[in-house]
C-alpha cells in the first residue's frame, strides 16, 4: 500500500532522538522524508511517503505515538491504486 504520514513533534529537541531511532528501524518502508521546524516554538513536522503493508504502517504509527507529545496522522491510498 502507498501512504503518507505526518509526524508532529511538540518538543523537537527532546523527542527527535527517539523519533529518529524509530524511523531508522522502519527505514525500508520510507520512500521520501521531509521535515520543517519552528524554532520559536520548538516544534517540528516530519512528512513521510511510505510503501508498505497496512500492518507495517500501523506498527510505525503506533511506535511513534508512544513517544510522549508526538502526534501522527496517516493518509492511505486505496489498495487498488497503481504505483
């Protein structure tokens, strides 16, 4: 399946090391990664383009949301979408 994931970090400096560890674990699923931060508010936003099984995307999202203060949103394309 093809999908996109948004990861919002409320405390970028505090959360980034653990988030990076998780993203490294799931690196084979990630086709593209982009990130922006707001230094005035210490927050950050990471966007991912993923190609993986539904369960793998769910596992990644679950691990990320286990990090305190991290929010995750996932958009999925239909199963029959061609890539």
